[in-house]
C-alpha cells in the first residue's frame, strides 16, 4: 500500500478519535457544570444523555450479545437509573 495513503488514513483516524474525545469532554462538562455549581448535586443528571451520545461513537455490536441473553428492562420497571 502507498505510504502516503497510510499516512492519510492514520491522520484521519487520529482526527476522528481526537474529535470524539473533545466532543465527549465538552458534552459532559457542559452538562455537569451546572450540577457542580448548584446544590444539591444530582448524581445521574447527565447519565441518560451521555449514553445517547456514546451510542453515536461506540458500535452497537457490544449490546446485541447482551440483548439476546437478557431483556433491556425487567417487566414492570420504567428504567434502570430512575
């Protein structure tokens, strides 16, 4: 393979990873900062939004293996973090 193509591929991959880290940090920081300033602190205020954003970056193949063995929510329960 052409070394220039390898270099461009590595640079693109590095840029995507850096963008993911910066976006994730900015998202969580912007979401949690008001909780740090206000009282009382809400521990899981951003957890559901963070799970939604992380689904954009992480493949859903990790969740399919779990989904086959157990349901996402137990019957009668509204949500895990409520």
